[in-house]
C-alpha cells in the first residue's frame, strides 16, 4: 500500500490500541473496548486498520452488512439502530447493503490513509457483491448555522456552486457518495444538533485508475473482482 503505512484487518490483539485511537479521535463518543470486542465477533472482516511502520495504529474503520430497506420502512435509521449500538450485532452476511459504522484517523496518519481505508471497505463490498454502501455522516458545522437554517436547508447549502457547505458531507461527496436520507437523532453530537445524513454509493463502486474514478463499465461481478480487486 505505502512505505508510510499498511492496511490490514484488525485482530483481537489490536483491540486495546483501537480503543485508545477511538478516545483520541472521538473523545467520549469513541467505542470502548467491550464494544470493539463485540464488533470483531459479530463481523470480523468489518474491522480494518491503517498501521504505521513502527506498529502504531493510525486509522480504523468498521462496517457490517444489513438490509437498509427494512430499517427505512420501520423508521429506525439512527446510527444506534443500524450499528446495533456500535456492536455490529445487526450484521447479516449475505445482506444486500454494507453500512459503515465508523471511520477515523489520528492526527499523525499519513496523507492518503483515510481514503485507502475506505478503499478497503469498497473492496469488501465488491467481494460480497452488495448493491450499495451506506454510512451516516455527521453535520459538524451545523451548530454555527442552526439559528438561521433548518437541518434540511443546511444539508443542501453550498459554500460555492457545486460544493456543499458542511465539511463532512463534502468529504464523502468527493469520494463519490450521495445523500440518501436526513435523520433526526441520528447520533448524539452537539455540533450536529444530533442530526445526520445517510449517504450512499451504488455498486459497482469507484476503483483506482490513476485516481478515484467511477466504474461505469458493463462488467459482470467476476470480471470486476478479477480485474480490480
């Protein structure tokens, strides 16, 4: 991957270090050790790390598989509902959707580590042949505009033509994801006023071809896996 870091799945021996990363990146909202134990048990392949050459973990992403349509029909679309309170207990291998539980990198993570962690999630979805990837994005700057914009107005507000105002939405949209559903009480986050945006990307997802590119070729799954994964 890089001489500055490597990407691999998490193991049980990594959990304490992941818990420390979670505290560093997310503070009191980060996943605790016991939660990470359950994640690893419920969806072993859904825990991926970025590792520095000295062995330190500089990035972590977690995901599970589920059928989002069932949650949407039941109006149970909070992060807590979709992630099983962060434990990935909602995971169902063979389900049609991949849901990102969390994603974060430390301040000393090399450039590109965050994107390449997400690329590993892409590869996992392709291997499982899911129909789409979903995750919940916070709206971390909404608290600055809440006195003059509704959450729905803020979610579509633009910094300049074609560029959304919120930095987290901007990051995921640049990655090729698009808005799916704005959710009240999505995640306890004062900066977002507890709102979140479910964003999605249909498969086939983008693959590296001199940089992020949308894959639009009429290839069958076996060809995609053989050629790009």
